[in-house]
C-alpha cells in the first residue's frame, strides 16, 4: 500500500443514534449514550482513510505534544486514520474497565457494547495498544491512561506480565531498570502411549 495523502471526505458518515459527542473527563471529547444500549449491540463503525502502516507511523511521529491520534489498525497492511472521513466512533475513549469492545469483521471495525449501558454513560473500550520491546519509561509515560477505573493499569498499552511491576514504578515517576525478557523454556512432549 503506498503512502496516502490526506484528503477530505466526500460526505460525512452518518451519526449513530446511540450516542452523542461532548466533553469528557477522561480525554478531550468522548461519546455518551443518549438511550439505553443493551449488551451485544453494534453501536457504530470506526471509519477513516485507509493508509499503510508506514504512513501511519509517519503521521503518528508528526503529531505534536502528548500521544494523540485517530489511528486504528485494521490488519497487517492497513490502518484507518479517522482524522479523514472518520465517524464519531473516533471519540470513544479508552478505559481499563470498558463497556464496549472493538470487533473486526472483514474490512470493517465495529464498536459493540459488552454490557448494558445507561443513558449519560460514557462509552469506552480498551485500546490495548501493542507493546514494543524497545519501550522504556519515557514511552510508557506517553501512553498514560486517564480512565480512573478502580483497577486502572495506568497505561493504554498492553503490558507484558513480566513488566507490570516495572511499568507501575515508571508511572509512579520512578526510574527503575527494565528487566530482561524471560526466556520460555521449551517443554518436552511425552506420549501417553507406552512403547511396544
């Protein structure tokens, strides 16, 4: 896929009847239910300009200030940039205790409720950004979570188990050393059948 130039959308995507966008205590603007939403309801489709991963990396690097983009990985070749032709689903914020999830079906990304949602409740899903082994304290602090959920992990990154304590220390402002990634021991499979 070649790098794409940003272009204006021909028509605005239709608005979802399930939510409205307004100021959020989590981050910037958020999506808030305007009617009861039952568990399992497809709320909206995440739309945006399809671009390559290389172009997405370039756009993310060009973003100024704290990490903030509307990039969503669709597959190994394609990322959607919701700044161009994006639906209001781009305003659904991250939470470590989400009430929605993202579901990829074919070439589409849908946002679906995972529990009943009352009117006025902010819609959220867990972004689960992929962990990169090159990340250190600086990068982790760029991906802060502001959801304030009781079991908030402090970051929108999917942190490997062996780094949870280290990441917690980094988020608390401590500059502890990153431990080496543990090596998995190969397990020998034995047959339950006896030799004849």
